[in-house]
C-alpha cells in the first residue's frame, strides 16, 4: 500500500533526496517561459536522458520544472511540464505526490492531471495514453484513495532515466504523438509487481524493444544483425526483481503461451543476471532459452539475446 507523505519534516527529507539523486550538467541564466510567465534561473541538463530540470520554491509548494532537450539547452527554453509538490498537508489540486510504501521506501508520483488549454488534455486521456505506466492506488491522510502514476522510486539509481521517460511521455501527449511502443511480444505479468520493480520492468521493456527493433522484428531499417528468413515469433516473459513467485508465474505463463502457440512461437525468459546465477541449474533444465539482463548505468543490457533468437 502507498500512502501520501504529508509530514513536513519527512517531505523535506524526501525532497533533499530527490534533489541529490537527480543528475545533470548546469546551464546558468536560462530564461524559462510558459503560458503566462517566465523565469531566469539555472537548469540542469540530463544529457543521456534528453531533458533538463530545475526546482523553484513557490510559497507552500515546490515546483519541479521539466523540459525536453536532446541537445544542449539554449538561453531560452520552454517548459514541457512541472510537478508541483506541497511541502506538508493535503492538496489534491496539485499533481505532484510523494508517497511511501509499507517498508518506508519513498516514491515520486503524479496524479495524471496535465495542465493545458488544448481540448482533450484530461486525466482520463493521459491515463489511457500511458496505459502501460506504473499506476497505483495511493491513500491520502484523510483516508481518500486515488490513482497515481509512479514516476520513480527516490532511492533508485535509475531515477533520472525514469523521470526522463515521464517528461518524454508528457511531451508526446501534449503534441498529439502516439505513445512509444513496448511490450508487443511479451506475456503480460501475472503477479502484481512492487512499484519499484514495475518501474524497472518498464526500463527493461523499452530496452528490449529497442534491441529487437535493431534486429528487424518491428519492420525497422536493416541492421547488421537483422534476422532474416522464416522464423518462429519470439515470445518473452520478463522477471523484474527475481522473487520466487514472480519467477514461477513467469515460467508457467510462458509455458502455457508456448503450448498454445506451438511451433509458431519461440518462448524466451528474460531474467536478472543475479537470479540466473542463483537458479542456474533450474533455468538450464527449462525447455526454452533464458536471456540474462544486467544494468549498465540506467540501461538494461541483454546477454545471449542473439543466441536465443537463432
């Protein structure tokens, strides 16, 4: 269960952790503009993740200003979105939320309400647009429950990458672009992930999609390692954090899907490298391939993917 943090001291610690965890190259004296206002300040560019960020105190709330930037920021930048966080108390009018799980882990979350004058920019529309996002029920101090998008765990080493994904999604939503494709070849998760594991699952899912696109599985341009000829359709099941029940359900779901698909599908299990080492005997006995993934920075790297696809 996730609960909204309303204690000012606890919120202050969470905010300091968020500010310390975010990475970026400073760009000073940048003029930020948005509909109805502007601000000159220092922003920080997360180059590898294609966005910039800055904090601005606004009375009883803290505004996290965000903008897309695949190239170095200029002297004038437009804000893509902002996440407004109240320092204490309850204010469901603000989209930003700091939530805590039962173990005390803290998360940056968003209500899904995207401010804008264009028709169709509703919470319901954004929820549908980002249907594969990590949406969870959060409980407010007064007992009210609502659904929120979990942007990132505050203690995750991949926080900046996850925040960059959120900024990119908001930009695509506002410009009317289609959401990024993902998960088209995956068996759906059969157990409820923790919010933390679900965030990592999305990163692994996007990285896998990119690797498969390089190999021509989505009709992309030819690549050195493009798969040619008639081949069974690969079908993946992803184990995100290696819990025993998650592994058991992933193996079971993949086996069932494989039995239904017959020779037309090639089942492949994607599992963390640490789990693969721990369960090496059991995984080697499975009637399908296991591809290990490990983290290089905030990106998932797959070992043995080409061999599994052959």
